[in-house]
C-alpha cells in the first residue's frame, strides 16, 4: 500500500507541474483557472475547517456554453484545508468527457494534533500523526424539469504514518486498521429550486472500511443559496455509525469563488 501511495502522489505532483508549465506556455489557450475559499462546520460528529482550492482546466473538446453536453475538459488542481489542529493538502487530476460525467484521482496528506475525535476512543486509537489517502472516484449529474440529481462514488486507500496500531480517520470518524485500510464511499442528492437561486435537496452519504468493516451513514436535507460569487449551505440530518447511535447533526458551509474555470 505504501508503494501505491508513493506512485500515485509522485504521478500527481509531476502531472501538476507539467500541466502548469504547459498552461504558462499557451498564452492563447482557451483554458481557465479556478480559485475559491471555503469554510464549513458540522455539529456531530464535531468538525470545522477553512481552506482554499484552485486549479487549471483545459478543453478536451468543444466550447463551454449553456448546453452541458457541448464540451469536455481536464482539470488539475490542489487544495489546502486547516482547522488549526488538523492540516490537509491535496493534489487532484479530473477528467470530464462532458461536464455532467467525470472521473478523478487524488492524493491527500493530513497531519493531526488531536487527542480527541468524537465517536472514537483516542486512548485505543492513534488520533495524531499523519494519514495519507489515495482515491479514485467519479460523479454523474442529471436534471429533469426543475429537479436535479447527483451521484458520487469513490474508493480510497488509507495509509497511516505509523503501522504499529489502529488509526482514527478524522475526516469520516471511522477506525483505520493497523497498516491501513480501503474505504468505499457513495453519496446521492436529489432536489430542486424553491425560489430563484435557492435550492433544497435530500441526500444520503455512506462510508465503509473494506477490511475493518466499520461504516457510517448520514441522511438529511440542505438548503443552498447562491448570490454572485458567494454560495452558502445550511442543513440538518441524522448520523449513525458502529460507534454512535442515531444522532442529529447540523452543518453549514460557505464559499467564495474568485474564478470559475470550465466546470458547471
């Protein structure tokens, strides 16, 4: 698993460097940069953070228009997120043959200075130190009349810095087996507009470790509003896992988009 993470991270970093050099050497390219800042909060399991994400996209074919089937693009980018006690960095390569269907591969490293993670026992699990994640995934978006649907799924390889004991994954609040584990994730959202730029949607998100068998699920509703370059989301749901009974959760997020890129 360690060799896999090294290969993927090296590949992504080299691709990011090469693609950035290519973009700089193409003054008349139709590609576009994207950049946004974001912040989020979740009441249970407790979590919060803020960060910045950016990247560069270039056309595979076509040209961006109001028709979501009229172009395809490739994007490579990076992300940094922090809560003070958890710091994460990520590089990501995405390919969208059309804007409503895409696949990606990314590599993330998180460094934690935690002595407590809600729903997990940090006296038995290692909650500090570093944890890397290599992930492949995809998404499909669709719409009919005023309604929309979005399905995302991914498979991750999690590798702890220290393989002498079991780890806690602070992103999903699940236990990672000694030496690492693989995680399957899927989420689906279905919704529609309620007024102009205001949308409401119901969703289900599930994470499951493949070796340890630990899993969790969050079901809920959210309201999302976009105005100019701003986007805010407020939601509530029910969370449950192997280490937590059914429990209510409230979450909120905000983002500001400096530039949009070629995505929808």
